């Protein structure tokens, strides 16, 4: 079996390798899916973190009631305890999202340990 046969996906008897499987694309999809899932979980975790942080800006710009607008009013009113409390809540929320992303990594790929 030469290098060209391996690159073309043929066995030594000339039969294509994909002919041995019931679903020729299934093997490729399984390997591709594992790589894509980790990247997707990473981006979802980052985007959720950005959404939580961006809520402060969105709520203050569009005058929506919520934690973000309360935090802005606490900053402008120099109420430092409230600002520290909101900062702690946002930090814990983002940390929990990142922890869930890491746990999801371990569920998707068994080679990853916590």
C-alpha cells in the first residue's frame, strides 16, 4: 500500500476505506463534532459573560429597570457598598457561567479532567 493509496482512502486490495462502514460520513461527523462542540461551548460561555457585563450599559442607555441601572445610579450617588455588592454578584454570576462551561468540557470530551 503506497502513500497515494492511504491519502486517497483505499485499502491494499483497492477497495475504498469508506465502504467498510455503514455510514461513511458518520465517522467524519463524529470526529468533527467533538472539535466543534468544545469551541461552541467556549464561545457560549464568553458571550454569556459579555452579556452579563453589557447589561449595565444596555440598561443605562435604554433606561430599563434592572441591576445595571441600579449599579449606575449607585456609582453616581457614590454608594460604595451597593457598588461592591453589585460587582460581587456580577463576578459570581460570570464565574458560575465559566465553571459550567468547564464542566461541559469534561462531559463532551472524556480526556479533559477537572
